[in-house]
């Protein structure tokens, strides 16, 4: 497989470390000059060069701001894309444009489950209607540093868990783009961005990133709680997110998909 990669930060580097030798026939990475000096592949610095390389599959892991610039033209060119920055779809105009680009290019926009589980069941229930979905994301205070949470609570002074945000999945994806891709994933699979309710919590006793959600549906009810370990390079990212992207790559090239 010829893999294309947008971004070479914590997720990109960790993903390449997990891929076995021989799994990729070629690697092309779009990265800022000087950001990938040790990369075992071709580095390009323009979207045009990335598309000209014609990867079999493109993984975007560069943040919300990069989605319009990179994912849209890739889809139009017929390149399937795994979108890690799912929260970018909280912008309804961008979501429409991505759908249109995928149809125009005959490509697929792939939304990985990331750090959350049960997405298959939630998506299966959605067509029946009547979904009620509520999600709570809990992380240690340091994982909320550098976000608007710093303006809402004193992260360094917390001695007990504190809920600092309550709202819709659309609101949380826009306000906390580096922390709330899980909420956006649940919303897109289930009740939608505006109907999915979200709470964010800073807990000094947390040892990782906790994702918990409850689903009520005419087809049945369920609850899931997942305590993920943070990735080695970024407390904001669950390690499971990287393995979820790895799964999408291997499902693309393997003889059996699960």
C-alpha cells in the first residue's frame, strides 16, 4: 500500500512506529519543512505534490484547520481519506463540502471510531430514530491545559472533579477542537451534532482519559465507559485513537475486515 499522511505530530509518528516493515510499499507525508527530518519516506510541502503522488489511502492527523486545505482536494482527486480530526465536521458548510467532494471524486471519507467503542451499535440504531445520547469526557487537569478550560476553572487548584462545560457536541467540537473528537464521532454516528449532549470534566484523580456515554433508543438502551491511557507524546490524545487509525489502514489492505 502507498500511504499518504497529512501531519507528522504525535499521532503520525506513533502510527508509523506501529506499522510493520513491509506493510507499506511507499509513504508520502505532507509536513512543514524541517518537521520530518527522520521520516522513512518522501516528504512534500504542498497539497498539490501530495495529490500528485497519488497515495492509495490518505490519513489526516494535522488538526481541524488542515481539513479544508488537504482533505477536500484529496477527495475530489479520488483518494480515500481517514479523517482523524472528526470534530471539524461541526462546521455544517465544511461537512457538506466534504460529502460533495467525495461524491465528485468517487472517494470515501472514513471516520474512525478513535478512542470510543460501540460506534457500530450506535450507527445501527440511528435509522430507527428516537435516539438520546449523552456523553461525558473526563481527563486530568493537565490534559485541559492550553484550552478554554483554563478560562473557566483554575486547573492547578483542583482537588476534586469539576464539570466545566455542558452543551451540544457541535459547541464542544468548536470550542475544544483538540479534545472533543469523541463527542463529534458519537454525534455523527447517532443523534446528530445538536442533539448529542456533552459534559467535560477535569479530575485530578484521573489517570487517563475517560469516555462515558449513555444511549436510549426504541431498539434498546446501553451505557459504555472506557478508561483510556493517554498517548506517550500528548496527554490530550488517547493511545487507542492511534490504534483505531492503524485498524483502518489494515482493514483497507487485509483479506478480512472486522
